[in-house]
C-alpha cells in the first residue's frame, strides 16, 4: 500500500486486532478536518474510516464511543466504532490512539445547499441529539460550573498583538491587508459595545461540541451520520444551536440566510424543548463570543498554521453584519 511512512498508521498491527475486517488493500488520507488525522482504509471485506486521535486521551475517546453506540439505539444517525476481538473500540499502538469506523458514503452540505425544509430537519436533528444525549450521558457535576464570557480588556491586548504581527508579515499579501482592516474594525466595534458583556453563564447539558457541515454526512437529502465527537461535553445547549447555524447558514459576504435560520431554529426549539428566551440569551452570548474571537488569526500569526485561512473572510464579515443586524438575528432564532 503506497503511503507516507512519516504519517502512515500501523494498518497491519491494527487489523490483526479485529476478526472480520479482512486484509488491507489501501489506506488513503482524508484531507478534511483540522484537529485529527483520518484515512479511508480499504480491505478485502469493505471500506472503513480509520481515525488517528491526536490528543491520545483513551478514556475520553472511549466515552465518546460509548455515547455514539447508545445514541444509535435511539435512532440518531451516527457511525459508532467497530469493536475489536476483545470488545474494545480504542486501539493504542506505539502510544497512539486509533479507532476504526464503518465508512459512510455521503457528502457534506452547507446551508446554501439545504432547502428551507431541509434546514428545518437540521434543527430537529440537533434537538434530537441534545435530548438523546441527556438520556444516555451521566450528569457531570464539574461541567455545571459557571463560566465567564470574554473579557474585552484581554481582547484589546490580543488585537494589538495580532495587529503588530499582521503589519510585520513578509511577504505581505491580501490576507494580511484584510486582517489589519478587520482588526481595526473589530477594535472599534468592541469599544462601542464593551458594556454589553454577558454575565457569567452556566453549562446546561451534553452537546456534540462541534456541529458543523464537515461533521455531518448526507446521503441524498437525508443526514446519514453525525461524525467527530471529540468535543463531546457539557455546554449550554442553545449556544451550540446558535453556533451551528452561524456556520451552516453564513454566506460568503458574511450574512446569515435568516429565512433558513428561522426554520432551523423553530424546529430546534420544538425538538429540544427550548424557549425563545433561552435562544435570545444564546444569540447574545455567541455574538459576544464572536466579537472577541480571533482563533483564525491566532492560528496564522502565532502558530504559523494557515489551514483555516479560507474561513476568515466570511467569518470576520459575519461579526460586523451580526452587530448591525442584531435585532433581526435575535428575531430569527426566537421568533
């Protein structure tokens, strides 16, 4: 099997742990996702998704696997891992953690590719995820603690640091020019709205943690599998609903498709039992989070990692548009 020895997973050692997966034929990297390594593994018995968990927390990975197994019994479209001959789902080889999942034939679809009816189904699906997680996960007292919203004074310091890095970038390109413009713009917005910082909030329930188009596979018009449960945890559920919509339904110019957001949010509220007040508060907290968030620029300028650069134009424009259309956004989620 031709593959790079530098990153090649130990396919032979891995498959020997399983009884019915067959012999390896090929192992090709899947070039999607930012935080883990994935491969399409073809064998004489079929195709699998081989995931290399870079964080290496075996206990946390096993917990994620148990959650998807239980969710599947409740009708949530997921792809639980394959169990090895001993019933384990996490393989630790050479100090690295791997998991084998069935390969799901499907494609990713963003909000522009969803009809209003499909947007409604998306909201219902996330509501189903949240209510089913409540049934299958144990209460995590540590996760119920209050958490602070972003401190604008710390954000101003970060903006100054990133401005310096962007201005000194060599060779300077159009991304650097846009970054400087957005940083100055954001500083002015934050100065104008610093008094709108939300009070401390408390986490409300188990959530997927990273619900966006690259973690949802469609087969035709229907969702086939929600994947990548690495960020499974206790967070405010309605905030996940708002974050997901801000990713699914953002347009290239940085505006949200509010008609689809409205259909999605109404379906989510019905499925999750969330009221308009909860969604309004979540919209405010996520707006504030976005106003203070510069993760894409931190990756580029502090970590020298440019993989997220293509997301920056729309994401940075969204904050400006959302601030201007704040009331319309709240109405779309809560009306």
